[in-house]
C-alpha cells in the first residue's frame, strides 16, 4: 500500500513538472512569436524608409542635373 501511495505521489509530481515545462515552452513560443512580429514590422519600416530614400535620391539627382545645366547656361551667357 505504501509503494502505491509513493508511486501515485511520484506520478503526481512528474505530471506537475511536465505541466510546468509545457507552460514554459508555451510562454517561450509566445515570446518568439512576438519577436517575429516585431521583426516583420521593423522590416516593413526599413523597406519603406529605403524606398523613400531612393525617391529622395532621384529627386536630388534631378535637381543637381538641372542645377548643372543652369550653371553651364549662365556661364555661356556671360561669355557671349
């Protein structure tokens, strides 16, 4: 009878430990999910920022090109 009681206690203890382990794994998986979501958001923001920088650099390129053309025209006008 004592052995049965001890075995039942061990089973209950092991079951509790397994439940605790399962809860910890679940919590870790939730944290990983949250980190992945944050990474996705950060990636999207980085992509949007890179696209905006590309647009701005193109605008700057056009402005510099036009500035050079206007500067060259002014030099030619003053020489003529």
